């Protein structure tokens, strides 16, 4: 029998190694009682704007922090730090996604017991991040109205591996003739039953509903852990 091509074997091993680190992170997050949400989207969808809004609003009731991944620059960490929450930038160099080991080393000096929510903004990409577990409890995929309603159909894997979808930049919907129904139906076609929120990080429209969802998920998670 012919062996599998070597490239595939190497990739499988990298993924396997990532899964092991991700599982140990997940155990650590659960033991510390910190609910971890990762954010994935294409570049420019509005992850950082959305996360800054999230951190600023959640901070009044919860202890929140964020990690943010980009190939280069500390720009997003500086933007997120305006929320006054603890923030750390991870720069990946040439890599198109975050890996669990990067999250692990970024958290080395953090006391996770001091947190209720940890958000992880992944590198902007609708392909690579889907295969890399980061130990998160909830994966949130963001699309903006300006990207077109067909993206869930074109990039099904990232939607399939996510738990909740957010459609952002709602304030621009009319300018680009965005159809909520088409976008919603496309998301449901790929991932039936996935909760979907529409909002604008700029005007704040729709943000309360999504924050309510996060608060409910956190409470349910604590209840399940207590049983
Ligand atoms: N009009 C509008 N612009 C937004 C919104 N969210 C983000 N943006 C803009 O979209 C661009 C990309 O946002 P950014 O947060 O950097 O996206 P990221 O690359 O996914 O982190 C920036 O110019 C933001 O000001 C929104 O809800 N409405
Ligand atoms: Mg960003």
C-alpha cells in the first residue's frame, strides 16, 4: 500500500498537537471559571470595533479581558485597550490563524481566576482559523453587511465550526442593499439552528440583544458546571 503524502501527515500531526494544547487550555478555563469566546471573520469585517464595544459595555458587570491576533502591529491591542480592559496582542508573523500554543503563552502571566469573560480575536481570515481549536467555549463568526450575503455558502467550514453568528455594520445595510433574509437563510442553510444577531458596533443598534445572549450563556455554563 502506498503511504499518504508526507505533507498531509505533517499537517495532521500539527493539528493533533494543537488539539492537545487546546484541550488543556479548555480544562484550565473551566477550572478558573472563565468563559472564553473566540471571534473569527474576514479582515475588516469589524471584529475589533465590535470587541471594543463588547468590552466597554460588559466591563460594568463582568471582569473581561482580550487577546488579539494579527500578522503584524500592536494596533488592535491599542484600540481594545481604550475599553480599560486588560488586553494583549499576539503577532503571528506569516501565519494566517492563531494556534492554541500562542494563546497558552500569551496567558502565562495572567491570573484567569480574576476573569469572567476572555475574548480572543483571531487573525482576519475565513479559512485557516476554522481548523484550530483554541480551547474556547464559544466560537463567534462575524460577517458585515458590506461583504455580501453569500459568504456563508462560500466559506461553509468556518460557519460550521462556529456556535453563533453576528452580522455587523447594520448602519450601512441600506447603502449596500443588504438583505437580512438572504444572509440569515444562507447561514441557516450551512448551520441549521445557529443563533444569529444583527447589530452595528458604530451606532450600538442590536448590541443589547447579543450581550443578553452572552450573559445567558455564561449563566447556563456556570449552572452546568455546578451540577
Ligand atoms: N459603519 C460602520 N463601520 C464599522 C462598524 N464596525 C467596524 N467598522 C469599520 O470597519 C473598518 C474595519 O473595522 P475593524 O474593527 O478594524 O475590523 P477587523 O479587521 O475585523 O478587526 C473600520 O474602518 C471600522 O471603523 C460598524 O458597525 N459600522
Ligand atoms: Mg482587528
